[in-house]
């Protein structure tokens, strides 16, 4: 069974940076895509970024393009999200998630089948 564990959240001022990490444990041989998704209070869970695990192709939500960078270290089974120029609207719980199937779109949170517990990011203005 695959388990995901996020770390790196915290409180930061607007314009600041944070780096989130997602460590994978267990048998993750069938990973197709790993993604970061977030959920702000009172809002729907939304896609942030994703990466094709084998070839490194990346995907971003328009709201974070140019500010966030997703990356992975295959040897460490770890994924990262470097977040720069943070804005108050980035405040949310951030989740890493794993998608094993080829169906659906990486942009839709319902297509991810394994989730971490989340890490909170708060951006003060």
C-alpha cells in the first residue's frame, strides 16, 4: 500500500516562498502522475500542479504558472512544490496525490486515487 506524506507548509508573508515536499512510501511502481492540489476554507479542492512520474512532463493551473515549480526525485520517491511570490489567495491546505490510471485528466482531483494528509499554507498580506 502506498502512503504519501506532505511537509513544508507554514506561515509566510505575501511575496515570500515555501517549498513543499511529498514523500512516497510503499510499492509505487504503477505511479502515472503525482500532483499537488489544494483546498481553501469553504472552497472546492482544486488542481495546482502535476508531473508525469516517468518522463517529467509538468502541468500547472493558470493561477500558479510562473510562480510555482513542481519537480521530483525518482531515487528518493519524493515530489516537491517550490512556491514563490506567494499571494494571500494561495492560502489553503495542500495535498499531494497519486494517479495510477491513464483515464481522466490530471486537472481533475477526482482522478487521483491516493492522497496525503495535507499540509497547511497560510500567506499573510
